């Protein structure tokens, strides 16, 4: 009874040799409660490393922004330059097209006509102003004029008809064969103008100071 009343004995129902003892050489584990534990202040080295990392990040972002801005500026310059080039090309093309339309509408037409005292008379067949045809039919060519023989009923040549290339005024078509030349026609080829033959083929191109020739001319 004396042992049970004193507070220094072993707990009831527990043998004395089973009481917990601390193992020698082992430390104790301390657990930190994140709700109540105060964070440790970073060391000076950690603060410097963090500042350096933040500085590198800012420099990288600034470099990326500068590179993107430079790329965008170059793209705008290329687009503006391309737009100017396209605009100039389109303007020249439009001017050329308008000039071509104007030249076509105001083209002069070349046709073969009789020579009446230096002025176009009556339109005749175009082959009478073709040197190869004329010479192969007993005629000849001289000084821009074509001479076709006048055959007499009994044979022989009774002279020659003279022909030259005539040119209508701008925008006027040649008259039908056998019809008189329209007013304003001339044996002088207009320079700097578009000229077509009676088949519609361009034999001289005008506009922009450019001219081209094809076929034969009587002046």
C-alpha cells in the first residue's frame, strides 16, 4: 500500500523494465508548423543571387522587346517600300494602258491611193503599193511611188498609174476601195503616232516616245 500511495512508483499494470528510455546517440526531430513558424530571413548571398537573377530576367525581357520592335519596324519599312514600288508600277502601267487605248483610238490608217498632183485621190487595192506585186506585174517602184502599167485592149502598155501609201487623219479609217480619200489624208507618214494597215496590223506604234515599224512604206 505504501508503494501505491507514493508518486514515485511505476504506473499501474506496467512492469518496471518496460518503461520508455531514450536511445543513446540519437537526436530529436523537430517539426515546424507552417502556420505558426516564422520564415528565416534570406542570407546576404541569397539576396544578391536573387537580385542578380531578377536583373538578368529584366535584361532578357528588354532585349526581346527591342528585337521584336526592330523586326516590326523593318517589316513596316519593307511593306511601305513595297507599297511605293507597287504604286509606282501600277501608276506607270495605268498611264501606259491609258496611252495605249488613246493611241489605238487615235490611230492613223495606211492605205494605197492614186496620186493626184501630190494629193491622195482614190483608194485602190493595197497590192498596188506592194513592190513585189508591182514588179511581178510589169510595174516598177521609184521614190516611194509605185507604177502599174495600163494595158491596152490590143496589147501593149499605154502608160502607168501611179500609187502611193496614204495616211488617214488620227482616228479615221481608210475608205473602201474605189472611194475617194477622206479629207485630211496625206502621203506624209505621221510621226509619233500609231499607224495601222487596212487589215488592222500595227506598222508603227506611238506613245511614250516609242515607235516600231513593220511592212513597207511609200513615203
